[in-house]
């Protein structure tokens, strides 16, 4: 391997260790007793019955190979990676960071395909937002290389091997985590001071280090998961809007799905999202040919327009009662959760009994975490639903919903 050819190697047979010295003076010590555990795992064929993935190193533009070498030298010096003899191998790639620099990552998508998925539940984004009512003071802590602060179980280290033109190595630590930011929120400044102390103390106990230049304290508003959170409520992060406005007109179904998935993340800010997006969602149905019509272009433009004028959503006050406003039509179901708000009159009266009932059921499902156990009022424009609990003759759908 070219990168190791320039290193000075010394073997200490008495201590059963190998000492590697880099050209810049950085040293790495490898213990034979430490490696014996890994060699034992390799002999036991831990990958038996599983498709072993081996990628070939990618070819990069002229300026990137040197960046690969710098990254590898730095990670070797810190002990985060080491030379590998694994049957696995994955290629590397680069992603742009916010500050304009590039981060070297390993493409583990093929490994994910043969890995048993971790079923530990990640928090739902709407659940996280539901914890913020009453918060007035915010702080954000960014861990220093947070994805370099978690060790990998020794038996799994061979599966992390990656290959470049400068060598074949594997990781000692977990890389490329999606989230390493910490949001601290409080209702008062005094409470926030105590919260900060507790969080920083816990980080210190577990030897997790923050990067001060990327931390922000005592804020009135803070970016969080693509949104701006403040005392006044939640709004779309303006820095994310440009990606929607620059989105080119889709030419294939995959691009339609990508656009709808991205816009759908902010659907709570777009009134009648399903109705507006319906011309585009019809292209996702199996067997439907891709034909981009004026109607679909209008839906595409309208969704982008709605995002640029998205409202601020007020966080609910859990000490007050809720009001649910429902509506339904052949094109979709609609509902609004209100507190102390004046209800709008219906412009159109939909006579279909089951559709109106479906709108109520839909509202109760998506806001179950707010409404369950609390008294609420439901407003609809279909008076017959008022007697749904006293009717004797109901169809199977109505019985299930009741």
C-alpha cells in the first residue's frame, strides 16, 4: 500500500507490539493481543451466509486524491482507522459541508442492504416539536466530529473496511451519523441556565466534546431539523427554500417522487397539500405513463409558491381545549387543529356522508397525541354525523369508525 510504504515500522517481539511512525512524526501502536480477537472472529467466518461486499476504489478529479491522503493521515494519527485485512471493502466519496469544505465519507449503502436493521425507535419529528410549547430560550450544541466519538463493537470492525488508492483500512469508530446536534430549550432564563449545566455535565461525564465555534447559546430562535423554532411558533427555514425554487421540472417519475417527498416534509405549512399535489401524485401510480401536462406544471409551480409564503405555525397550549375543523371531498380529506380560533364557513357543502366521517377519523388519527384523554370539539358541515352514535343501522365502515 503506497501510504504505508513511507512509514517507519518497528516490531517489539517482547511486548508483542508493532510501532508505526508516519513521515510527519505521528505514531500508531498496534498490540498483538488486541488484534488476536479480531483474527479469531475472521477465522470463525462471521460473514458466513451473508453476501460479502467488495468495491473497487473510485477515480477522483485531480484535487481530491490529495484530500483523501490528508484525511487518511489525520485519521490514522488519531487512531480512528487502521490498516485492514477484511474481506469487506467499500469505496469513499465526498460531500460538501456548510463552510464550503469537503468531508470524506464511506459509501456503506451496500452494507446497509445486508445488515439487520436496528429497530430502536427514532423520535418522530412532530413529537419533538410537541415538546416545545412554552419554550422561550434556546441553545444549540454541535459535537466536535460527533460521528468520531462512538466506538464500534470489535466483531463488527471488519465490516467497516474501505479502500482507496492509498490503502485498505477499517474504522475503529462509528462514522457518518445523521444527527449530532443537541437542542436545549427552556421556558425561562433561570431554567435554561440549569438545563445547560446538566447537559454540559453529562457530556463531560461521557467525554463528548463540543465545537465552540458551531455552538449557539441563549437564542430567541434556532434552526432545528429544517425549521426555525421560536417562542412564536415554527416556520420553514428560509435557507431551505432555495432548493425548492431551483428544482427543475421533473422529466421522470423518480424526480417527481423526490420533489413530492421533499415538499411533503413541509406539508403542514401548505393548506390543501393533497389536493394541490394530486395531479403530480397520479404519476406515481403503477402503469401510468409519464406525461407532463399543464395541470401538473400548475401544481408544481403552486407548491413552490406556497412554500415561499408558508405561515408560522403556533405551538399548541396543552392546558387549553382543542377544536378540530374537518372537510372532505372526492379529492381528499382536510382538517385543522385550532385553539381559541374563529371557525371559517364552508364554501362548499359535500353531501357524501362517509367522506365527511372519514375526515373526522383522519383528524383524530393524526392528532391523537394531542387529543387523546382531552375534551375537544369537532366542527363539520354534515349535520347528520351528529347522530352517528345513536343510529342503529350503520354500514361496516361506519361501525368500524364509531
